[in-house]
């Protein structure tokens, strides 16, 4: 009985967050008003508020969380290290730098071509792997190189930011802290379609993730091309993180925490891919909702909220490293 409740608790929590994200704000809506807004039976302003402002922002938060949660689960599985995440390896910073460069080359848009983030994330993952000479034992080699890459790419972004006009620099800086404000259906629709394709591709490797906890020789003994598997998993993780960064900027902590929470709730102690994606959606939706109501009428970006939680969470993780096998 308790196990069943724990299994469905994340889904119930997500449904509650969906309702609160649509109903809470200025103005707050009752359940009947929310239904009238979704069904188009209420006044025009209510329909616009719900379907053109709050609903696409909620969908953006869910997509970002799904992408980050799945990316974190893939990276932690392939590196066998629970401290690895897209932001730690510099993948998120690579996506952000690519957006800044695209804006410099094409200043017509405030954020440049959004797909530049995906390209930047993939290139960062490839360079990190090449520089590290592979994943290495328990992912420490790629982790160390990734930390250096993250620092270098962040410095590159800061340099690019100083070359932009004030208007573009202010918009890009607000995006760089991880904000979902103003996300509309055009970005959500296209990025959501790409994310669906990537998640479909993840189903082809989801069964192989369990093999990655074995010794390399054991995996090769099963006839698995380990190098090819790692490259595919890393590429999928980088693309997922890139799509998430293209929608909401580099929102930290989620890709690190969601797989850990999924492992805690899992019966077999593995890293469930889909549970990590679900918990990632919950974390980003909760962070965005908290940011909207905590300092109303002002807003705290979701990335700031997750950053405030990320430091204490990482300290807690390090203190319990023996339990989670990160040392």
C-alpha cells in the first residue's frame, strides 16, 4: 500500500503543480474560472491569460524539466558518477555561448536562432570527450575536464556579452540566469517536437543503461560496442540539455537532483530514465511557480530558485557520499 502511494506521489504532485501554475498569479483564478478560460467559455481576457500566457509558460517549464532530468540520468549512467550533470560538464554553458555568438552574427533577434543552443551543447560534449580521452573510470576524467570546459565557456559568454549592445545584452543576461518568463507557443511547439524525437531515441538505449553499471570487460563480453553506446548516450544527453537551455536558459541543479531522487524512489537502486524526466518536470515547474509568487509582484527566475536550492543540496550529497557512491 505504502509502495503504491510512493509510486504515484510524483504524478499527483505534478498534477497539483499544473493546477497551481495555471490558477495562481495576478489575478488568481478559481477552479471554475480556470475551466472557463481553458474552454473559451469565459471573457476574452480570461482566455488570453490562461492559454496565451500561463499555459505556454507551464508547458515550457515541463519541457525544460523533462529534458534536464533525462539528460542528467543519461550522463550519470554513462559516467557512473552521481555528481555529473550538464551544467557541471559545461554543456549548458556551451549552449548559452552558442546563443550569444548567434546573436552577435545575427542581431535581428533578441536570442538569435534557438537551435544554436543544441549545436553548442553537442559541440561541447564532443570536445569534452575528446579532451578527456573517453569517459574514464567512474567518470572522474570527463568530470575534471568538464569543470574546466564550463569555466572556459562561461568566461567566453561573459566576453561575448560585453560586445553586445545594451538592449541585447540585458535580454541575453536575463535569459542566462534561467528564466521562463514570456515563453510562447512558437518556441514551445518546435522545441517540444524536437524533445519528443530525442525522447523517442532514448527508448532505444534505455535498456542498455542498466548494462553501464557493469565492468567494461563484462559489457564487452555481452557483445556490446561500449564506445559506440557511450557516444550515443552522451550525444542524446547533450541534445536534451541543449533543447532545455534553448527554452529556458541554463537552469542548474535539476539535472543533478532529479536522477538522485529517482534512484531514491526506485526499488532496484538504478537510475530510471523516465522517473528522472518526471521529477525534473516537477522541480522546474515548482521552481517557476515559487519564483512567481515568492516576491510578487516581482518575479524570481526559475534558475535563481534552483540555484538557491542547489548549494545546500550538493553539500548534503557530499556528506552522504558513501550512501550514494560518489566517492
